[in-house]
C-alpha cells in the first residue's frame, strides 16, 4: 500500500506577471513532485531571462503609482492581504504539506505568521520617517526615506508560502514593487499566492516566477533591480554576492546555521531534551536554518540527556504530512534526501556513534517517499563532517563537554553564527554565555521567535535583520535635501 495524494484542487496557470498569467517565453516546464510518494503534482513554468525582463518591466510600470499611493491606502491593502491569507490558511497549509513534505500543522502556523507579518508592517508604514536639522539660520537639512523601486526576493523550499509572501511584506510596505522567485522544489503555493494577490494589489506590484538557478541568476543580474533579498544556503549567497557586486546592488541574506544548544550541569535533562527536539524543528524534518543540531551537553548529564533525547525522538509520529497527527514527513526532494543520507553515512564512517535512526522508518506505507527517521549521533567531535557542516535534515550530534572555555570554542568554531540556545538556571552563567556566543539570535531556556524581534545571522549566516522595523527600513534609501531660504 502506498500513500494516496489528496486532491489539492489547484492547477498551475503559469507565471504571474503584471496581474496576468502567462507561459514561460521558452515554453519550458518542470514537474512538482510529492516527496511522500513521488506522485507528480503538476507542470510548472521554468522562467528564463525573457520572463524576468517581463516581470521587471511590469514592476517598473506599477512602481510610480504604488510608491505615490497614500500610506493609509497601502496599509489597507496589506491588511486586506492578511485577511485573505487567514481565510485560505487551511488550503495553503495542505498545499505546502503535500508539495514540501512538512507537517500540515506546522504549515498552518506558517500561514498565521505570514498574515501577522503583513499586519505588522502595515502598522509600521507611518513610521518610515526622515530627520531635520539646521546648522544656521536660513538653512534646513532634511532626509527622506524612499523605496528602491523593483526588489527581487529569492526564496527557499522549507517555508514555501510563508517565505514567498512574508519576505515581500516589508518591501511592499516601503513602497517597492517585487519580483518573487519560488523554490524549485515547492512552487505550488507561491503560484496560489498570485491568485490571492489578484484584485488586491494593482497589476505589476507583485510578480511571481517559478524556475531554477538560471531564473534567480537573471534576477540578480538585471540592471533595473537594485535591492535583493535571499534566503537559502551560504554557497548560493556567495554566487549572488559575486553577481550583484558588478552593479554594487544592495543585498540581504538569511542563510544557514550549525546551531549549538548548550546544556549546563544544573539543567533538567528531560526538559532540556524536550526543548532540544522542539528546537530541531522536526515538523520540518530538521530542514530549518535555526535547528539546534549540535547538542553540547555537560558530561555530568551526558547519559541521562542522551536517553531522554532518544525517547523524545522515537516518540515523533512519522507519516503523510497532510494527515492529522503526523508530526514529521519526508525530506523535500530526492536530491536533498541523498544529501542528508550522505551526511549520515559520513558520520558512521568518521567514528560517531549512531544512537537511533540513520535510515528510513519501518512503515511500509512510507517506503516510496523520501523519509528519514530522527537520527542521533553520540560522541561527535568538532572535526567530523556532521559536527561542522549544516545537514538540513533530522540529524542531531551530541558533543559532551567538561571545560567551559573549550566548550565555547567549539560552539563558536564553525563558519555559521545564526542561532544558539542555552539551558541553565544560573542567570550569571546564562548571560555570560549569551554575551560570548557568536550568533545573531540567542535563546535562554526558550524556543520560538517573536514578530518584531530582529532575526539575522553573524559570520556566514547572513547579512541584515528581518522580522522587525530594521527590515522595513532596509527597503528604503535615504535622500538628503539641503535647503536655503
């Protein structure tokens, strides 16, 4: 018996450009695949350079009126978009569960977060302000914040609808028009976004493309796109940075992480294990840049923590992600599945101790999909591949420690610096560690994120802050006006 794909009631109409649905100029398409059973979900246009040109031209035509629109009207449009997203949250969550493999419950949470983000930035529009000052009588200096014009947003597969919509909200609020590229692995809900935008945003304000690396490259190189936002891997960000450098374009990156969770000897191992597994984002199969994949546990808690972790991981319900009760689905694609299983084999070969997992779950109904059971390795050293490189899968590496300074050196000893978690009841030690850890977002005895709190990485985990007022301002340029009367 194999899993039956539910009817999504959706057929891709094409690329969404200038308020219309059009085919790719080349006529090329690619298949969207259900990773739970490898069913084909539909053909999607593969946008090329000519399609990027069309989308940018549409955005350029729409920009003057959108930027000049009274801010109360622009805010009202963003709030209307939030209402529509909420009204369609159930269906959008189903689409992302089927197309991307993540649990439907988590995808529903994505929709609520996205609607809240539109409302958040709608409420901040009136705070896009300049400054005034004067050096002498008869002179006045003032600054204005103005939008860039056309903004490119290039998105990953792990939050398909949320990232396509949410990551456009600040740019739209600031008065920009956007050209969005959906992830190649999970394009369906992004095209559904085009349907939801239709009749809300003026034609050309939001344009949605589906495609591959060539699509994103054409967007980055386009001379009329001056601001680029990207969420994805460090390797792709380096390519974008090199291509954007030719025209000195402004970029922001939210990138990967090899995030530590540091367990101190006064922690409750049961609670710490529950927090660790929750922060691993297993409802997305560990396919999250903030996942706490390195478990740095004090040696006095090593054995009880390891046992508690194994119990927490083994209790996760693996199944078809669209089914109620399923907590974890498949890896997003065959290519990503090969990558994750390759890391697991490297961990075995390099001497890490496999505690649980390491392969597909036993359920016969899941054998056609790209499923990987929650996996825990023990006694992982920082030099091992699984101890230093981002896996983007359901794999945790337990790393016992005894010396505090040595532990901090290990925690900071990777190229990433996105998040870190600290578990202790010692406030002084918690704050000292938070100060010394090299990461942009730190949790102490907590998980989850809050809208309005800056989120961004240090080192090679990113450039810029998102989900906050700074993100809104980052989609504006400052113009100084020096006046004499």
